[in-house]
């Protein structure tokens, strides 16, 4: 469809993002579709998309699907141009059953969602130091997962290894086990032998484990000063280290002012209790939503404080006497920790202000 003559009223836009193309739609204040168009997913396409939307009238807001993936570049350009960007989810299945599925339909749905204010989420900014932390953490987490896989595979091979090799390696501490396996010298000419093949496999996995450990150490050496420079008070909090602080900073985002309250941060971390009351029963249940990695970070803080912090241990004892289970007490503690750390995250960094 071609743009109509520019109107005096404000319009709203919606974008369905994909790897190679973005489909845009523009609607008027009462939801009538003014136009749909497809643009390439590159800087020139982003600029053309914005110019096309503005040709219909003053642009009020734009709903974008996938602002953290395929729509990241477009969201960045719109924000730089002073356009209000709303992060929208894809339509639910019930809506798709009635309306069908196509790129223009999804773009129109995103525009109507943004216009109606059904979604008010502000996308994360991805052009600051916290985005650098996120990138480094992606590599670190992958290395940690692969190292754990290698360690599990080593132990599985030991279970089925020949008796003499199994007796030699079984029960050793992980560090010593990896060192011994990496130093094995099997006969390469006898690979048809199960014992020799087991030694070759153990050596390969152990050396992979060592290389991954070195990679993790290198990434930690980069992350430690970076996270400390972003928010030193967060790193210094009780039970919080570089890994936990980095995850919570990534969850909150560079523009943490998008979080309207500590309750919103707790909900984002999956630490806000969900009402599960009925009739005369009043109770809450665990929140299974939110960022599960952030929830895991809060859990680690709670477990650390239960081990070392006298106040947390006293709270555990008091709530146990009240009849709460350990799981329920940990849920409560995660909520308190989320409140405390939210205030630290959203407090301006004194070092940054001084600079």
C-alpha cells in the first residue's frame, strides 16, 4: 500500500522483525490500518522504514517484536531518532487462530498493542558497558557448560573402563583426576583395544577440560574489573560476586530506569510471589516465570547468606518456628534480596558521577 497524504493526527506503528526483512504497519488513533510495507533488515532499510511511517503523520509510538534479537538494530535507530519504542510479544495462539498468521497481520497486531497500551515494556539499550558484559557472559556460560559436559563424560567412561584403569581413577578429586587423565600416554598404534581407546578418550576430554578452564579464567579476568567499574557497591554486597552481579546487571539492562519499582524487578527475576488463594485459603506459590538466570543468581545469594550471614540464619530459624518450609523461606528471602539489590542497581554510581 502507498502512503496517504500526511495527516494532522498522530499515528502508531508496528513492526514484525525477521532476519532479512522487517514488515511494518501504520494505524490511525482509532486502529484503522493506513498501510503496510516490507523493508530490508539493514541500516538503509531501518531509515526507509522510519521515513515511510512518518509520511503518514506524526509518529506517536512503535511496537516492535523481538527488540532483543532481529529487531535490536531497528530499536536502536528508533530510539536515537526520539521515537518511543514499545517491546511487544507475538500474538497469542487464540488470536492467531481467529486472525490467521502473516507478517502484515503480525505488524498490525504489534501496532494495535502499542496504541492500546497493552504492553508498556521499554527495550533494553544494547550500546553500553552492560551489553559488553552480556557478550562476555555468553562465552563464559558456554565454556562452563561444555566443561561440565566433559567432566561428566570422563566419569561415565571411567565406569565402563577396564578394571585396572577404573581402580586407578575412581574416587579421585576432580582436579587430580583431570591432571592424571590429561597425562595418559596410550599407544596410538593399538587403538583397536578398548583399554587403549578408553585412555585416548579420557586424555582428549581431560585436555579439553583444561583448555576450557583456561578460557573461563581469561574471561573472568576481563569481567571482574568491568563489572566492578559498572557498579562496585553491587559486587561488594553480601553474597554477591562478579558472576551474580553481572547477571543481575544484564537482567536490569543499561537503562534500568525502565524498571518502575523494586516489585517490577522482583517480577522480572521470578522472585515475586504469585497469589494462589481460594475461598478460605490464603497462600502464595513460587513464581515460575521471569528471567530464570536472574532467579538462579538470587538463589545463590540466599544460599550464601544462609551459610554465613547471622541475620539470614536468624530469619530462617524464626520462620521455621512459624511453620514455613525451607522452600517457602528461600522464596521469601529471594524477594528480600531482590528488593535490596534493586536499590543498589538503580542508585547512581558515585565513581561515574565523579568522572
